C-alpha cells in the first residue's frame, strides 16, 4: 500500500506540471509551430482539433484549393486520426482520437483523450471550430471538459479548458500565429492556488524554400518562466517529412519523421528532456476530400 501511495504521489505531482501538455504530435508539444510549414499544411493531427483549431480552418482551405484544381468544388473534407504518447513514466501514457469535418471556409472537430492508469487518470472530451476569413486570417475556438478520476474517496477535479487561436498569413512565406488556453475550474477540492495552466503562445513561421521551413515562438505559462522554442522541417520527395526542434525552459530536444500521401499521414517523434528522459509518440491520420 505504501508503494502504491508513493507511485500515486509521484504521478500526481508530475501531472500537475504537465496538465494539458501531455499530448504532442507534429512538434506541438515541443512548442514549435512546425505545422505552419508548407509541408505540414496537408498534415492531419488530432492536436489541431484539440489545441489549435485555427489550423483546422487553414488545413481545410488547403483541401478546398486542391478540390478546386481537381474539378471537385464541393469544398467538403473529412479527417480522422489517433495517436498515442508515452512519456517519462509509463503510467502516464496518453492517447487521443479526433475527427474533423470541413466545409468551404469552416471546420468542426470532436476529440477524446485519455491519460494515466487505473488508479489515477484524466479524461478529456471536447469540440473545436475553425473559420477562414479571406486569404490571410484563420481563427479558432475550442472547449474541452476535463475530469480526473476519484482517488481514495476524494472526488476528482472537473475543468473546462478553453482555447482561442489565430493564424495570419502575411505572405506565401511568412505566417504569424497565437494561442491562448484558459482553464475554468468547475469543481476542485484543492486549495485555490494557481495549479492549472494559463497558457499563451505567439510565434512566426517562415518558408525558406518551397520544402524547407523554420519556426520560432515564445510561450508563457503563468506558473513558470518565459519559454522559447525553434525548429526546422524539410519535405523530401513530396512524401517524407523530417523535422527537429529545441525548446528552452525546460530544455527539450525533439526529432521526428513522417510520411504524407493524399489519403494517409503517418508520423513518429521522439524527444529528450534532462533529467526526466525520453518521450515518444506515434500517430496516423486519414483524410477525404470531395
């Protein structure tokens, strides 16, 4: 029993640090907005639906453009995906499944996430909406209901996590993006201190060449110091994606590879953070446009 309590204490402490940042794919969790590269314009990631709905609208606009050039002008797209992320503690594995439906300049998404293990876990279910305005602006809104499991007679916390995001396409090469995540406590038995993540991000992405992109951003969690990240991605032979990023405060180094096609996207990434260790994630996405 003492060993179980020790494990619970460790996991709870770790989850309090990583809440809402457990899930990562295509570089999102490492802080770098690599998905703003041309290569990633056609990548499907459940995290787009969950954390950055403005990218959903941007992605749907790209699909609509493809449809128009293919004499298919309905502007309807459907995407679904799933991924699993294994972090430093094996009991802290997280998985997400998501779907999105786009029509012309709008996109809607649903997602479900589960992280933890039988003694302690967190579940999250929510929706997202993205809207494209003209050639330059994309806006997104998301809301997720987050619930913690019951532990030793204590009722778990209940939260509503709200995200607002925006992308400005300054030119064909430059993009500016921003994200804010605000948790609203619905129920908690903990003391009223700043335990949840109030999260703000701003950054820029630049296409150096047609298939080579770089990104840099600044992130502020009100609980911690200012964070920064930079990354690079390269699309090889139109199908194979290679990317890497480095984040500071804390120092996290990430490298990933992916395969892109008209219907399927498959991606794997691995990262290392001192002194916690390695994180890895694998995901698959399927998309359809008509």
